[in-house]
């Protein structure tokens, strides 16, 4: 099964921003192709052998917690009754990211929770690259709080980071390495497929099909060969 990761849902030319009409078309296409939306909680239970999900399942996630997740993405998620998890930068409440995109404030977070479709995970305290910080900073950045799931900022991680996140008490953690998930996968190196501006429906279908499984593994093997 595939976990998709979006960021901002807004009009514009930023690579991390997917147009709302495109996001709507993505969810409509997934349903038309027979996919069913499941929660991250259901995915992790399935990975652990503790539950079942549909044969054609897809989970929606968002990284960073942009304000437009509430204003633009939520109405579309509600239209298709699609649950999603948003990985929040905890110190970013009501702030702006480095590209000048506003992050969720408390009111936006409350509206998302009240929808019944949205749950939250941690994207660290300050969105630092965790494989480049000291042990003490790492511990502070990944402090668990009320969250069960974690997503590595920028996908930056290594074995020390994996182990630290697990010790912090999270149930699972997600990367942005492409590929599909299968039962037995390591719960702290889970793959997700990034959706960026300009991706076609063909690109989307690739990211939920078995072709993505082979693409992810070929990419990793190629990188290792070059090292």
C-alpha cells in the first residue's frame, strides 16, 4: 500500500504547493481507480499484523502543517471523506515557514480536529535536519508529547535518529523515500511518496501502484552503487 505526502495546497508556483483543483482531481482519481482511503493508525496496525486494510488502500499525509491545510485541503478531504494525518512543526504555531508560507494557528488546528478526519503527528519541534544535530538537540527536537507518529524533517535521518525516535516512545516514523509499504517493514523507516506541483494523474498512479515498489528499491540500489 502507498502513503502519499503533500505539503501546501494552494495556487502558485512553489514546488511544495499543489493546486486545490489538482488535489481534488487526485482524490477523485484514486476513488475512480478503486482505492480506499485509510488512516495512518490503520496502516501501522496492519503493518504490525494487528488489523486489515483494503487490498487497494492509500493513506494521505501532509508535512509541516500549513494554514492552507485547513482552508483549502480540508473541504476537499471532506468532499471525499478522506482521512489524513498532518505532521506538525510544533514551534511553528501561527508562524511562517522559510518560504513565507503561513503555518497553522491554534484556530486552524482546532478546526481540523473538529472535522473528525484529521489527526496530528510530530514533524519535530523546529524542523531541523536531525542527522546533523547533536544528541542533546536531537532529543529535544523529537520529544514526543501527545503524538504517536513522527515524520523526519526533509527526510533527513540515520540509524542514530531512528533509534532515538523509537526510544522517545513513538509507534512509528515516516521517511520520504519512495516505495510501497508491506507487512514486516521496519516501523521507523516507513516509506512515503511525495506529491509535488505539476504531477500528472499518471505520476499519481505510479505512486500508488506496484511500479513504485520497484522504483523505490532501484533508486536506493543505484545510490548505493554510486557511493
